[in-house]
C-alpha cells in the first residue's frame, strides 16, 4: 500500500478486515474500501482503486480465501 503520506507492506496475517462501505456526506453518497490492520485503518476510494470499491472487496475476498 502506498499513499502520499504513508507506505505499508502488509501480509494477509496483518489484515483484520477488508470491507466496502457507502458513506453519505452533505447528501452525496460515495463508496470506499476500508482495510483494518491492527491500529492502522486504510481508506481507499474509487479513484485510489481505479475501480468500484465493492467489486474490489469481492475480488480480494475471493482471492484471499482461495489461497
């Protein structure tokens, strides 16, 4: 994971949960992907992922549990 202010290399064992959520703010709805790893919470939006967060979460879940 690379972001302008943070970098991390996480193993599957470091990750507590991965989920897509839809948030509302000022009447606008947007979807984000939340990755929880210990005390670290990583939030990625559609622009960060270059795809729909719900689809990315499904793909990660499928990949994670087939390894």
